[in-house]
């Protein structure tokens, strides 16, 4: 899961063209995690509704490669951490460039981001100070806006309007979808998500999962997933509000792929770092539901996501990273340990014969997908070894991967990349081959 730290001032929601350029030089002196640039942020004042991108999961984002030059951002592009973004008042474009190198490499693992990381490494830190001087903090900008008598609409006010729009029987389907699409952007922020909850928005999107309109289901799941991400308070309310059952129903029944994709995204956000939800998921037969996705036609795009989710959940339980007072839950460590103990994920995985389901996915052509499959194979090895030992198809697949990655890793090394991506993949393949021994 990618955690999205969307922290964007709402300058672009104002009629900013009426303002003096010097007051708008630097709206975005903010640390971006992986931030999605929404159509709605850059739409002009023509009153057009944002176009809903049916493929806008964080995992799907097109990645923007920052350099030291300002470059215009396209809608939907993801900006790596350490980039700076500004609004160009001449053109109305949002632009970004590279300024820092402190990337949270835990947040994303895709090949593209690795490439982006490699590019970042090439840069120096020299610009940092210079940029700090140039960019003014948000608070100061807000004060300046106030001096200019420009009212900054708060996120709270915006969300309130969007919720009303979504809830109003007078709104058209397109208007409701647009409202959800915009809400998704706001609820990434932890505090906004809490407000969203207290305003009754969370319950509305949970009910939205029941909608007869697939497009509403899809966007409701998208908003839910965003609000749940790393937000224990929302996670608790959502599970009490019945969100888990509804998501599983979506995944278990016939639905358009786009709906399932977003439901899986929301499920993932619901389960991560929330052992109670993981227990409920197992109790409700959630693992069988995911297993069912491998029997349905046309759900291939979801398989790697499922693999990633399982891997993350297994590792999460094993690592003590969740211990301590993280997420502000001081004193709850013992309870959490108890809860994790009751999550019997691996036995269920083995019993449902995921060992074979997973190993078959090595046949996928994308390196990125194989990387995820290899990771999961690595952690399952201890439990699936007997199953794997007699599996000729698996040893053939591993042999082929080994030769392919030996070649690619050698190439990589010739290009001067000593610790490259393919070398890493080769390492994973070799470890598994060894363990099968
Ligand atoms: C949604 O609309 C219903 C009916 O008009 C109203 O009772 C309810 O309070 C609204 N919910 C929210 C969260 O605005
Ligand atoms: C909503 O979904 C639940 C299952 O999650 C189902 O039991 C209920 O009947 C649905 N309600 C409507 C109005 O479709």
C-alpha cells in the first residue's frame, strides 16, 4: 500500500488569476509523499466537472520524474516525495521539480518508482537551502491571502459541500460521482478523514457500496479506501458500520472489474495494521472470497494485488514494527499483540492451497508482478515446501527466471548499476531455488 500524503493548499480552488503573482509564487512548500494530482485541481473555471478516471488507484499512477527544471504536471501523475510543486500563473499549469532526496522507500515498490529513485540519487542537495528561502510556509501564505481579503475555503467547508452534493436526491449520477471523486482527494489527510467521519460522510460512502449503480459503488469504495489508509479511527468506525461485509460481497459477486479493483483497494486499506479487521476478514471467509477471484475470468489484473496484500499481511504480523506507541495508540500494545496472535492467516492460506495458486503466477510476464509473487513465495516457502518439492512446473519456471535474470542482471552491471533491480530479482529466485534444494 502506498500512503498518500496529500497536503496541498487550496490556492487553486480560488479564482487565483485575480491575485497578484508575487503572492502566489509558492503555494506548495510542502513535503509530498506520493501525491496524486487530480483533474479537479487543475481544471479551469469553465465549470466542467472532473472526468472520473476509472483507473486511478494509487498503484496505477503514472509517475512523474522530476529534474531540476520545472516541468508541467499532467493530471493523474504521481509526484515522488521530495519534489516541489508550484502553480505557474502564466500558464495555469502545475509544475514540479526535484529538490530533495529523502524518499520514503517503504511507501512504494514499483519498478517505476525505483527508476525515479535512481534518478533522484543523481541529484545533489545543493538546491535545498536556496529553495527553502524561496518557498514560504503555508501559514505565511494563508496570512497573506487573508491580508488580501481572499477567503480561503477550508477543507472542512469543501467536504461539507461535497457530502451534501453526494447525499442530495437532486444531484444527478454524474454530480454524485464527481463529488466522490473530489472527496477522495480530501480524505487522504488523516484530519480530513476524521472530519469526514464526524460529518456522517463515512456512513454515506459505506451505504454507497450498496448502490445499484456500479459507478457509484466504485467511487464509494475509492473514497472509503482513501479515508481508511493508515487511519485507525476511521478503520474502527468503518468496520462497525459494516464496510467489511459489503466489500466482500462486491468481491464475491459479479461486478465490473473497475468496481472490484476499488473494492480490493478499500479492503486492503481496511486490513492493513488493523488486526481486529484481519480476524473478522478470516471469520467472514474473506480469504475464500479472494481465492474465488482466481477462478473467475477477467480478474487477472486483481491477482497481483491480492498477492501483494497477502504478503503485506503476513509480513505485518511477523514484524514487530507495529509494536509500541505507533499510530498514537499508547498503551494498546499488549492488546494488539493479542489480536495479531488470533489472526491465523498462514494456516488458512496453506489449507486453501494458495501455495499452488501463487506459484503459478510466476508465469506472469511483468517483472513487477513477478517481484511481488517472488516475495510472497519467499515467505510461504516455510509452509509450502513439501507442496513445492514435487512441483516440476515450478522448478521449470524458476529455472527460466534464473536464466532470464542472470542475463538482465549482467546487462545492468555492464551499465554500471551494481545493486540493480534485476540483481535483486535474481537473488530472490536463487534463494527460492536453494530452499527447495
Ligand atoms: C443525507 O440526506 C438525508 C435525507 O435528506 C438526511 O436525513 C441526512 O442527514 C443526510 N446525511 C448527511 C451526512 O448529510
Ligand atoms: C446492502 O448490502 C448488504 C450486504 O452487504 C445486504 O444484506 C443488503 O440487503 C443490501 N441492501 C440493499 C438495500 O441493497
